[in-house]
């Protein structure tokens, strides 16, 4: 007799309170704002700024940041392609639960592989997955290098670093593209404003 979970013998249990009722209670539409980009591109900065802006508008959001999630839920994972895929899968599943709860879930991870991001998109209905690309040149990210990781990677002391000796696959059809204008990066508040406008125009800020 097998004691491991067998999907063939596991059944979905539906509760009577549904997503629509939860959304009505908090007057918003649950969704996932998925922020992808190189290390140092500003993912966490945008995530926190957006979280604060939504909070100030009375909207319930929650940030799942790669660095933070790797301290707990994903602390057994490293940076091999397989581990990154599992990292993204788990965060995608958690984000989907938050969205089902009615929250605006902000996931900020490098998520370098297109197929992994697309798999997360497929966990939700298409409109409820909002992919935000931090479209910052490598030189800008490397110039910032707040954790000194690019320096370590260039010196060969950190292997498999995204953008240096591990690939980053940019989105082909993202909902929101954040980029420099005339060589100037938008401020955190401007970046958050761009996402809030999208959420507002697409009906996520009301039930
Ligand atoms: N090899 C390698 N490549 C990329 N990044 C590395 C690596 N080793 C450690 N770090 C640090 O881990 C943070 C990225 O974690 P993520 O969970 O977002 O990565 S991934 O989506 O699974 O690729 C990343 O954080 P951010 O700088 O905020 O992006 C780094 O601080
Ligand atoms: N819009 C911005 N303008 C100027 N500096 C920024 C901006 N966004 C982020 N930064 C700075 O760049 C560095 C990396 O930002 P961070 O949000 O940690 O990136 P990531 O989460 O993608 O690694 C930090 O020192 C941060 O203060």
C-alpha cells in the first residue's frame, strides 16, 4: 500500500464562500502582479512602492519577494535551473491562492525563464496575471550592484549569476514594460503609478 499522495485518489473540496463574494467584501479583484527582471533592476523597489500606494488607496495587497521567500518556504532551493523552476512554481501556486483570496498579490522574482513565468500565468485566467518587465539594461543593474553580487560574479567567485553566466529570457508579451526614458529611470513612485493606472483601467480596484 502506498502512503505517498496519489492525485488519482485526491478530490477537490469546494467551499460555499467563493472568490466573487470575497472580492465584494473588500471591493477589489484578486490578481497577480508578477515583476520580473535582472538582479538590481528595481523589482523589490517597485513591489514595495506599489504595495504602499495600494495600501494608501485602501486596497489589500501582499508582496512575495524572491529574497524573502528564499528565507522560508523556499529555503531548500538554490540557483540551478531546476531549483529556479521549482522556486517560481511554488511562488506561482502561493500567488494564485492569494489572488483567489481576493488580494492583489505582488510577486517580485528574477524568474529568468520564460516557460516558468508562462506556467504561472497558466495557473490563473490570463487577464488576472499581470506581467511587469523591469526592462533595465544590464549596465544599469550592474552599476547599482547594491549587494556586490555582480562584482563577485565578474570575479568568478559567484557562478551561475543571472545576466552574467546564466540566461535571462525577457518577456515577449508582457502587460507592463518599465524602462528608462532618455536614459533616466522612472522614480519608484512613477513606476508604481504606471502599475496602479493599469490596475485601475482594467477594473481590478473595484469588485
Ligand atoms: N546565482 C544567482 N543568480 C541570481 N540571483 C542570485 C544568485 N545567487 C544569489 N542571488 C540572489 O538571489 C536573489 C534572486 O532570487 P530569486 O528567487 O528572485 O531568483 S530566481 O527567480 O529563482 O532566479 C537575487 O536578488 P535580487 O538582487 O533582488 O534580484 C540575488 O540577491
Ligand atoms: N527607479 C529607481 N531609480 C533609482 N534607483 C533605483 C530605482 N529602483 C531601484 N533603485 C535602486 O537600485 C537598487 C536595486 O533595486 P532593487 O529594488 O533591490 O532591485 P532588485 O529587487 O531587482 O534586485 C537599489 O539600491 C535601489 O535603491
